[in-house]
C-alpha cells in the first residue's frame, strides 16, 4: 500500500521494546515510522518527545511489554499520554507481547490480577483500541472496555510448516489441557490429528508423570504453546514424546520469552527445531541454531490497514497467512 493509499492521517510510532518488528509493520503498511525520541532524565525517569505534529491523526503505537517489562510498560503509558495531550484523533496500541498476562485470575488468597490492572492502566492513559497477539488467556480481551483485536499466531506458524512440507505424518500436540484450542487451530491448518499431554502428580513430593492422550508412535510431533518462558514444561514434553516413539519433535510458540535456563534446556533437549515469532526482540546470545523466527510484521501490518480502512480483521484468522491475504476480504 502506498503512503497516499494509506491516508495522510495514519501514523505509526515505535518505542524501544522491539524496533525491528515495528519497522517491518510500517513497511507492510507502506509508511515510514513516526519521529519520536525516548531517553532518560538523569534520575532514570523516562522522557518522550514526539517530533512531528499528530493533531487529528490516527496513531498506532507498537510496544511489547516484554523484559524489562516495567520500563516498557511505563514507556507505553507515557507515550499514550503524550499523544492524547497532542490532540491525536485515535490512539491504537499494538502490543505484540502482553506482559503481566499470566496473573489473569486469583489462584490463591490475597493475589493480584495484574492482567486486569495493566489493562486498566492502558485504558486510563487514553488508548482507544488495543491490537494484541496470542494473549496468554483469551478472556483478557474482556478486561478492556475499548475494542480489542486479538490476532493469532497459528496462521503464520502453519505457513512455515506447510511451506517446508512438515505436515506429512504430523501430530499437533498440546503440552496441557489449557492449550487444546490452540492446538486444534494449528491442526486444522495442517490437516493433522491432535494429541494432549496429561501431567499428573501421583502424590506430594513425587515427580510429575506425563501421560500422552493420542497416538504419537512413528509420527512427527509438533508441540504448540503461546509462550516459552523457562522451557521446563516444553522440554520435558518433548522428551516424553520421544520416549513414546515420536520420530521428530518440533516446537512452535508465538512468544519466545526465554528467561533463566531456557536456552540451555532447549539446546540439550530432543527438540529438532523451535519455530517462534518476533513478537519479542531476542538478543544475539539467544538466537541458537535450533531456533527459527517467523515475522508477525506482515500480519500486524495487514490488521492495521484493515482497521484504518474499517474492514473486517476476521479473514486474517481463517486463512493460512502468507502476507498476500492482507489485501483480500
């Protein structure tokens, strides 16, 4: 889409969490990134300056609330406030990775629900719309009172496996009961059956036993999860699948958090390849040989164009995403 087609009142800004992804999103839309500077006062407080007029414009801000999560979240809130005070017409917040999402309900007494707290903060700052990618729990959409477009990574991940002919003799595996819907979505794209890993602890202080529901013997297993943090669960699941007779184990996930011993565990595991998106910018030391990154830039760019032109976003969920569906209804 050319700059003229995109409309002169559409502008995309990026903060510090994931500049490379923001550049890909802007390129997919056909616009340059807006000019902004983000630096610090001497005491460490964040200072943001928007270096062009945005009065009456529709703005999209790209910012993942990944590590360092508190800095990235404050940058986002301060930027929203700056845009609102500079008379932006609409402020759309693009959050490829939504931090603090794992506390979406009270599990124990006296616990906070941080996913709701962060939603309230973003909304109170002045956001008019949120575009998110594979939220940890789909119900987080309901924590916002503004419209939420919840994009899915499955069409992109499916395209990688289909392009490389890896759907043959494949079984899509969910590492737990909670991920079955996600696994079913990928399985629909790959036309493959699904299996589920049922983790049980027979009694206290005894290691978890992994029971596999479904047939994986002699199959290529594709484990799917929304995020990989310390990689403990996913590497144990991969070993259990190998022990059950799987020929190869692939892992795909939308968000590569990779904290603590994650990289070491992945390196030592029987995982053949780990396919993730670029929703979180990975430092060079985490970009290991087993890792393949597919970009969500074209997907988010297509969503931005559709939102700006008041077209439905739903076609982006239904079709295998190659980047060409962007202009199809």
